[in-house]
């Protein structure tokens, strides 16, 4: 019988959906709920969210899941989207709309910082690059265009700590969230030279000090009233969704990797060192984990399932048509190839290119919509391999996210990577990872082998290996040529 006593509710506050899942002590899912969130888009690549709506979504899913349990949970474990800029006053109230990590308004500034060496300078201090939707360019943009917002703010944080502040009254941030763009991930302190390089050193007072690993907060009276849970309930805040998904997917050994096929394409590899002067480029991030001597080399590309949704919409199809379309076009899509850079903010991993844009090549009247869709699926697969190789993948990767529901697309990923891909049976691995961290923080660690036992393995098709190797080499050549054009 599943043990419901002492269940932990993991809450994943995503960009487009907020989810809550109650996990028993054996790792079994007990109850789940989800609510959509609204992205407020406007001209200039602006993407924002309303903090009160986000909080309402959290309250609704927690109330639904908590109401299905026979007794209050043992704890609430928060995770969610990272980056962006969530400015609040001392009470946790928004001083303006929250700026999403997807925002592109500061792209010209990042482009300039790349050219003048600022991005490389920051990387030397932090092991992380910069992209338009992170704190550094957004703070600089606000200083130039909305200085009054910074004057009203007391906290320049992120999604997870914004929600935690309103639930617990405590201002803090998990070290994983604080990583980008100013944290030295080894000392877990903010690197003043990185702030100075970006011209925002005076904003240091707005940055919450990173919390110690396994910090436990408590639901205050306001948070208890909002969620319908007892005041004093333990609350953990972080890690944010990238490392939480890695932990929830069973990434535990150095060289293990995770491919998150969600709206974005987040690629991570566990490492025991921080690279500040890589052979490649100053991109991605070195994320702190709950272990002080382990980091996640994260290279989150901007577009994952969003690119496939776009391609399906352009040919008048839906996600329900994806398998049929993939079956109707062979490996190589009859010669149609694509670049998957559809974000208005360009690309951020494994290179930073604010001007990056998507393209299709090789089309003729003989090609059909299946070829265009397969070409985009393969392009995203090649982007994933580019990121994972750069991050140092050396073991079997796990995969999570909505894209893993497509058997055909997962076969493409396995074929392009040339490795088996392990897909956990539990889809909400972010909430699961947050729950695992909460268990440890409460002094009640669980059997992780049991928690990660359920998965399916997607094997690469050896018959397609040579075609995918050639396709990947050609993809890298097209990316290199396109980057020269984007730079101009």
C-alpha cells in the first residue's frame, strides 16, 4: 500500500504551466494538479509575467493536491523557472511586471558586450555566460529606461524566491538561481568584478545572499491562508528547475547528463570542476547543486518543443499528427535541413548569438509538410548534441519534458546522440527533484535507487548512425556559416 503519511508536495512554477505533485516517501506519485500561466508579450521582444497571477496558480494547484491528501503534507518543496528579473519591494510586492528569461529587449546590449569583451570577462569570474534574459543586461536596461523601478525595488531576484518570500516572509535565493550571472559558484559569493564589468555594481544591494544548502523555511500566516495549509509548515526554496530536473531524473555521477525537451532545450552534465577559461566560448552556466563539490554544466538552448509546435502550425498540423509525419519522412528529410533558432532573443547555448534566426534549406516542390517537420525535429536534435558534447557528456543521458512523449522524436534524439536515452516514468521530474532535496533538508533522506527505478530506455538505430553523423557534421558547418552572417 502506498504510504501517504508524510507526503511532500513538490511545486514546479514553470514559464507556461505551474504544477504540483504529492510524492509519498517511496517516491510514488499520489496526486497532481496543473494550471496554465500567462506570458505577456509586447513589442521589442518583451516577455513578462504578473506575480499575483503566478501566486494564484501556485495556490490553486497546492490547494487541489493538498485537499486530496488525508492529512497535511510534511513539507512544501518549491522549484521553477530561472533567470529573468523579478523585482520586488521589501514586502515581496512587485514594483513592476516580472521580466521573463525569454525577454529579448536587452539583446543589443548583450551583442555589444560580446564584441567588447564584457561577456568573456564575466565568464572568467563566474564560469557562466550572459544572454538577454538574465539579470545583468536587464538591470542595465532598466537603469537606462526605467530607473524608477530600481529605486522602488528592495530585491532583484527570481521566480522561486519571489514566491517563497510571499509564502514565508523570508528573502533568500538558492545558489543555483543566483549562479547566473554574478555568482562565483565555488565560493558561492557574488563576484564584484562581474558586477563592475556590466556597469551595475551598485545593484549588488538588491541581490539576496545565497542560502546555505538544505535551508528550510516555514509557511507564515499569510502563506498559510493563501495555500490552505498550516502555518509553520516546512518550505524549501530551490534548486530551480534545471538542477531540480537533473536531480529528479537520477543525474548523480560525474558525466551523467540530462536533456530537457520542453519549451526550451535544456542540456546539463554533472561535473566536479568549474571551467572559467574553456576551450570553447563563454556561454552556458556552471550551476551550484546541493553538494558543494558538484556543479551542473548547463547549456540551455532557447527553443525545444516550441520549435516543433511552430513547425506543425506552419504546415497546418498539430502535435497529434507528429508521429504520422515523422513516419512519412526518412532520416535526412529527403534533403531538407533546418536551423532551429526561432527565439526573438536569438540563442544562448552552446554559443550566445542575439541575432540568431532559424532557416530551412534544400526545399523544392517535391517536398511535403512531413519533410519540414522532420527537418526541424532533427535540427533540434543536432542542437542538443552540440550542447551536450560541449558540456562534457560521457555517460547515458536521461531525458524529460513534454517532447519525450513522442516516440519518433526520441528515436531521433537517440540516433543523433549515438547513445541510449533514459526516460524516467515520472514526467514531473522537477517537482520530484525538489521533493528529494526537501527530504534531505528535513533530515529524512530516501532510497534514491527506489525513487529512480522506473524508466524506459530508447536505443539508437545502428542503421541510421552514419546518416546522423553526416547530418550533424553538416549542421555544425551551417551553424558556423550562419554565425558569420549574424555577426555582420
